[in-house]
């Protein structure tokens, strides 16, 4: 599994307009084969900041997304709204476990 996470910073006066314009591309990404999650949301305390969170089944699914129209059109769309920075990383997940064990206790270890 691959997780994409980070922030995109835009002109705060145009962020709502930017997310509205970008929404069809988010929906397109959500519909792609191998997409497990694809969510962009406002940062509640930082004007002009969008949180990015995506989960992809594997590298092939992510590669198809990055080569496809939803990703390319997203870049073009956001570029019209004053992108000031983007800090987005990808993470390959080698282990996964619930946070809570069967007794309801939160655990940091993988079980």
C-alpha cells in the first residue's frame, strides 16, 4: 500500500474557489482502480492550507493515476489559484495493524 500525505498552500482568498474547481479531479481520482482513499480538506486553523491524504493499493495504481488525466488536470487547475507551496510525500506501507487491540487498548506496536 502507498500513502500520499501532505499539504498544499494556496492564496487564502481563493482557496474555496480552488477546491470547488478541483473537486471533479478529486472525484476522478477516487474512481480509479486501486484508489483506496483520496481526500483533500481545508486545514481548520491555517488559512490557505489544504490537507492531502490518499491511499493506493500499489505502485501500479499510483503510477496510472500520476500518468492520467485526473492528476494532470488537477495540476493545471490548482496552478490558476496561486499555489505558494506544496509539501506532499509518498510512503510505502510494509506493515499495517489496528490502533486498538481486542480489549480496546491503543497500542503503538504492530500486532
